C-alpha cells in the first residue's frame, strides 16, 4: 500500500503542525509522508523543539513553510491543527481529504508565564495530545 501524503496546517507552522509532522515521521514512517505548513510562517518555536527532543524526536532542522507552497503538490490529506487554519486554509483540489483537529496553542497559553517549567508543562501537554491523535491517525484515513 503506498504511503499517504499528509500536510499538517497551523496558523504559523512554528509549533503544533511541526510537532504533528515530527510525530508522524516517528510513529508511522512506513505509512505516512508528513509535511507541515502555516497560513503564514514564523520562526520554529524553541520550546516545541525542546519538548519534542525530550521524546527523542529532533525537529530542530525543520523549516517553516506556507500552505500555498503545497497547493500544487500531491497531497492526500490536509489536517488542520488549529481553528485559524481550519477557517483560513486555502482550497485544495476536491480529491484532497480534510480533517480539522484543533489543539491548544502553547505559545499563547504560556505567553504570560515567567517560569520556563510552567511553560514547558503546557507544551508537553499539547505535545502528548498531538501524539495520541497521530498514533491513531492511520485508522482514520
């Protein structure tokens, strides 16, 4: 069975979509070709990199992309991981399947926290929620 091409889309492609891509590569390397993009781009979130590294998944070399970079690519599934992406994602061809699965935004939730450990707790929770979703993803496709 050929691998499915999956695009995870978030608002800026700096945290949640990057974690989802990392989990997909780690958990389903023989089933999924995973990519990630944002409605717009920003810089890769260092706390996302840190909490993924705790799980032995290195996303530090990932680049951020816009979803427009993938509109002409052979994508089987688009999975939006935040409400902004679900609302603003450009239209893909009709044969592309779409799943909307929103996760909390760690940078937003941690913005006013001063203690790094408190921030990391938020990132870890969302990381683990994304892992649970990605673990079951092939059954949903």
